[in-house]
């Protein structure tokens, strides 16, 4: 009996792992390109429960990003952490899950080696909420694409690695990354769902 039950149990368990991977769309629902260097792109792959995606450098996955809003007046912010495509099943709220390295804790936990910062969202040079309050005729007068500034991205990037790992990032931090992290991320209207194009 055990001979037949074990393969059956394994077969029944398999879809769970497959579904976890397929929770990410095959194609991004929005692409943001850095104004300083197009080698850096943010691709958003899901929007439920929050916009979650990956920061790429030359098509290589580097960091995981989650975009969210605070309660109250809804101040937009971002979370950045080491790249992971695994959605944290133990978190009530969000983010990709990293393996805990905190003494006395085990499993995937949110908040392990993550950093956060603010988001400034514009269409052209107009703040998003001002833009959406305008009439359609007024909107047509606005020049430029929707774009986002991730405030504090440079320092967030610096503090994610451990001290030993951080040594490797000094050259990046003091070079191109400083300019990349302080520039806007431009959204491609042709490669963004309408809601993500405005509010991401």
C-alpha cells in the first residue's frame, strides 16, 4: 500500500509548488526605465496584493521591489530587498520572503534585510493626484511621460548587504549607481497597464 500511496501524495503536492511559481506573470505588467541609464529597468510582474517586481541590471535580476501606500492620506513608498521570486506565505501583508538569519527564528519572514523609501510620482512635471484631478483637455496639455522617483534608493541599496558583502558594492555605490538611484524611472505607456502607468 505504501508503494502506491507515496507517489500519489507526491503527485498531489506538486501543484502547490507549481502554483507558487506561476503567481508571477510571464510578462511584466509595467516597465520602468531609468533616465540616466537604460541598463537599469524595473519590471512589475504582479499587482495583488501589491505591485511587486524586480530591478534588473542588463537583464540580470538584482533586487526585489514592492510598491505600497501608507494608511491615512496614502503616502506612496517602496520596499527593496535581495532578489527573490518567492512570495512570502507567512506574511499577513506583503513582500517577497527571505530566509531568516535572526537567532531564534526560522522560515521566511518579511522585514529581513529589507529597506524602504518614498516615491514621488509625476506625469511630465505634474504630480499624479493633480494630474488626475484635471479635465481631459487640461491633461492633453501636459508634456512628458509618467515617471517615478524612488527617494532614498541609493542608501537603501547600500544597507541591504551584510557588512562583508557591502565591500563589493562600494565601487557601484560611488560610481554609476549614485546617479541611477537619484534619477527618475520613466514608465512606457505601451508597456504598462493604465492604472500602473499612473499610480506605480
